C-alpha cells in the first residue's frame, strides 16, 4: 500500500496493528498501537483546545520517550507543522529557533524546559510537559480547526546546525516524508515482530524517519533508553531487549572496536605482528564478530550506521567479523536517505547504491572521477524556512539539490563519500586532500578521542584531543616526564597515520587540544573554528586594497 501523507500511514498502522506493541521505555511504560492512538487523540484535543489549527507550528523539544512520538503524530496528523528541535542547542539558540519558527505551542521535557527564557514560554498558546502530557502554561482557550493534511502540505520544519553556519529550518512535506519511509521499507523490509532499540535523538531526521516512522509503518515495536548510550548503560539494555534492528552513529562502534579489538593486539609486539597478517586478522575478526553479535543480544538483523564517516579499520572489523551492519548516506534536506545498503550487500568504504526513485549525478568532476553529488529526489525539502537566498543556492529551479559533498561512484553504482567540499584542502602541488580521511585514521588510534586536520604554511597539521585516561594507563612515566613522553607519543602517532595514508595526505605535526572541540548540536566539530586556512583568509580579507596589491 502506498501513502501520500503521514496521516494515511498513521491510520493504516493503527487499523492493521492495533493490539501489537508499539513504543515503550525500557523497564517502564509500554503501549500497544491502540493505546498509542488513544494518547494521540488526547494530545490533538489539547492543541485544538488551545486555539491551534492546521498550518500552525508546534515546537517539540524533548528527550526520547514514547510521548515524543505521541506529540509528533498528534501535530502532523492534525495538519499542523511539527518543529522537532535537537536537545543540544544552547538556551539562546533555542529561544531564537522557536521565535523564528513562529511556533504557537511547545512540548518540552523537564530538563530542557529550564533552558528556555520566560519570554519564549509566555509567547506560547500552550506549553505541555512531554513526560506526563500535563499542561505547564496556557494563554488561550479558543477552539482551533483541524483539516485533513494534503500531500504537498508542510509537515515539519527541522532546524539543523552546520559546522560553518547558523541553524537553518529545513521544510519537509507530507509527500516527501511518506516517500522516504516507503523507500526505506523497500531497501530493508521491517517485520511486525522486529524490535528496535533506539539510542539516537528522535529530533534528528535519521532516527525519526528510519528509527520511528519506518517501524511504525511496518507494525514493529521500538524500545527507548532514558540514559546516554555509554557501554555501562547500553550493555544491560541489549541483554534485556535483544533487538533485531538498531541505528547508530560511527562513534559507538568505533569505541567498541578500539577498546575491545584493536587495543588488545597492540598490547604486545607479537600480537601486533600477528594481527597485521591478513589471514590471522580475518580469523580474529570472525571470532570477535561472533562475540559482538552475542553481546548485542544474538538476534540482530540490521545495524544501521550513518551521520558521519566510519573509520575504515572499524568497518573492516565489522565486514570480516560478519556483523550485520550497513552504512547509509543522506541529509536532513532529503528526509534523509539518498544511498544505502543492506548487510548482505556492503562494500568497504561505500554507503551503498543510490535508492531507486532518486536521480543522482556528479558535477565538476576531477581527474579521479570525483565531483559534487547533486540529486533529484521525491524526498527533497521545499527549501529553508524564511530563507529564499539560501534555498536558491541549494535547490535548482527544476528541483536538483546540491549536497556540497564530494563523491565518486564505482562501476556498479556504489557511492563513496570523500568529504565536504568546504573542508577539502588543496596541497602544494595542486592535489586534493580530504581531511576527513586522515581524521578517520587518527581517530582509530587508541590514544585519540577526536581530531581536526588543517593546513599551515603548506604542511598538514593534526589538532588532536588525547584520551588522557588511556594515556596515563598506558604510560607509567607520563606524570614524571610529560614533555618528553608526549613528543615520543606524537612521533609514534605521526608514523602510524602516515603509514596508512597516501603521499599527499601525510601529516607533518601534531598539536594537542587541551579542551574538547566545540561541536554543533548534531555533534559535528565546528571545523571553521580550527582551520588555519580560514584564519589566513580572514587576515587577507581585513587588508586594504592597497595592502593586497
């Protein structure tokens, strides 16, 4: 059955899967699809009773819980427009976003409510607590009017925060979201008996589309955890839920690989030499992969990875360990998936083929066949809310969206993402250098938590945030002779990285970051704050025309 709106999708699932489990919180509440529908109907009544009607915007600022989904569906099935907001924005950013969206109502969780200004709360017709759907504040008792949402009606405005710009409101219609969920279903068939374990923020399009709307359409159930996805929190949840489907970001699996696999074989020279041989490495990965599969509950069918580039060594472990992983690629502006694979059809370093129904091409290709990926998809946004200039830069009049990602295709149509166009470095001899590739190698080192590669006077410099706990555990002399030990460590890391990258991508020096890198609410490093090239350009821009001559 094909759906044109989220309401059509919703009504079909309630009708078809009424008595099946829908959403639950680990060790707490659980709901059937019918229970869920009752709660959605109750929230619709709250909104209509506060004077809201179709076309009005409603902000959704909450941690993950079944009631997040209740509020989302109550909003969009009433013809209103949901504004899901990432919980990691600062208080001033939250106030700005809510004001920019023109939201008339707000659903908010307890911890996030304290970040909002009094002025923001007072502007709302109604403010509702997501935990128990209790009313916090109310300024209107008028009766709103609800109409049936149409396919081309706006369904959501999602505020993103890029690494080089202020937040932008991505406008997605009912048609684009419904088309996306059906594409996802065709890529990987979700069964009614599937159990999803959700660990990513629902306000992120990746989790909302693939981790909430997709299982809901297919009659599956989703379990939420009310704690950060650290190893100590995740392992008990995995044992209890034994999920069949999970979505993750690279960081989760990279940490497991670094601590449980790679670190063990770097603990001695003999084990390291053994691990360096392909035959032994594959055997070791196969054994470790089986253990990891059991650790995840022993029922996993699909472990989806997206949101950033996955470290090559960690992916090789998953591939050779026969772990049921797959990597996808997309953007908020495309709702999100553009390309993806299933566990039986993965290739090292690739995000899989472009999904059927999406047109894609590369523009301004170089001699290696790499170019900017431009796509035309039924899932593409209408544009950026109240920002026609930025919309015109991203969307052509005939609907092609510029991803700003440098990509390549292999002979079979598998997509390989090289990096963001804005972050590419041009080497001294004119060669293209992709810092993300080098950072992936850096971050695979067990002593490094995060990194940014930049260029300074024609040489590549790695800015790194060391894992201090790991340093002190590994190097007993660390506290006694800090400077000498750190120089030796840096030299070893430079040697390690340069043995794994091509000639033009070799780093010259490493500089330690004393504090964590500043990141966006979607946990991407604000690269523009650390790139030397941008600082040099700023100095150039400050010069007078006479000084530039």
